[in-house]
């Protein structure tokens, strides 16, 4: 309990003290074999504890409501960074259900896009099914407003939770991201492979982009490619990186993430 209270106190001061930063993980277009975007991931660089795992502080931020100002900062920062990238590169940003309930997500995004001069079509908003649990009508209305502006809406962690399939009927998603647990399980669980292929087929039939997360091996990359996925994301392609590294990667100057060997692995 003492640790929890201390974490809350530190979290309350972290934003104004500039302790948050965004890292960006590349998303690979499997057909064209090029990076088509980056997912923005929140990091907390604590002055004494170092990098604190999002799995530790995000739930606390959501429970206390601090995720609203933190999430607004992340939206603005990600959009500002994406405005520096080449026109064909998109940014994907996670938005918590708490932000929809307690904040003004639509206004925050509109203001950020206007300030940065970024086209709405280059932004993807990633949500989980928890957005539909409370205030369903208002949240759906906010999603429709964002979609009408030109933003893409992605359903994250697809295949987990309560009734993810039903949400594909309640909202016209642009993308579904299969949870990485299925990708990992496909190495040794027969049923996981059937699920992976079924989700790819659902996406294909509905005209929805499909992204496989958690790709860590060449075999997994070949598997999701053969299964019909549109995109892939994971440590095999590249780990999340500071914003300063993104430009070098796109320019082919960062030899830690060479494209050619990755393409050879994908091709087998």
C-alpha cells in the first residue's frame, strides 16, 4: 500500500516534471515490405527508479484519472513527431477508455492536428473493447466523429476479452490487431494457428486491415504473412525506439535495424 501511494504521488508530478517520453515501434507492411507507420508507446523515466513499466503505472493512471492529462500530452507529442515524418508514414496512438469517459478526446486530437499541420489520415487511434463497456453511446459518437475527420480506428488486442467479435458489427473499424499471445502460441498450439487464419479471413472479407503483433521470430513472420495479414509488428522487425531514432531509421541510416536482412527472413 505504501508503494502504491508513493507511485501515485510520483505519477501526479511526473507530467509537469517532464519525466514522460514516447518511444515508437515500427509497423511493417507485409505486401510491400516497407515500414508504413509507427505505434507511439508511453514511457516513464523515473528519476530514481529508471524506466517504469507501463504495465505498472498505466493501471494506476487510469484508476486515478491521471491518464487524462497524460494521454492528452501523449496525443499531442505523437502528432507533433509524426508531422516530421515523410507523408506516407502514419502514427498509431493508444487511447484509454478513461480518456473517452473523462476527457475530450475529439477536441484534443483536432487541436493537435491543427497545431502540427498533420493530415488526419496519417493518424490511427487504437482502442480496446473496454471503450464500449461504459458510456457506450457517447464513446461511439466520439469514434464516429474522429472517423469522419479522416482518422483510422483500430481495435487492439483482438481475440481476447469478452465478445470482441460483436464489436466488429457495432462499429466499422479500419483495422484489427491480433493479440500477440496468439502469435506466440502458434509455435506449439495447433488451435492458435486456426484462430490466426480465421481472423485474417475475417479482416479480408470485411475489408479491414489486419495487424499481427508480437512477432519475435522469422517463423512467426512467415506464418502471419502466409496467413494473409496486412501488417506485422514486433521485436523481430524492431524494438520501440526514441523519437530521435525514427528519422534515421526511415532514412536507412541506423544499422541496428537493417531492412534487407529482415526482408530475407520474411522471404525465408
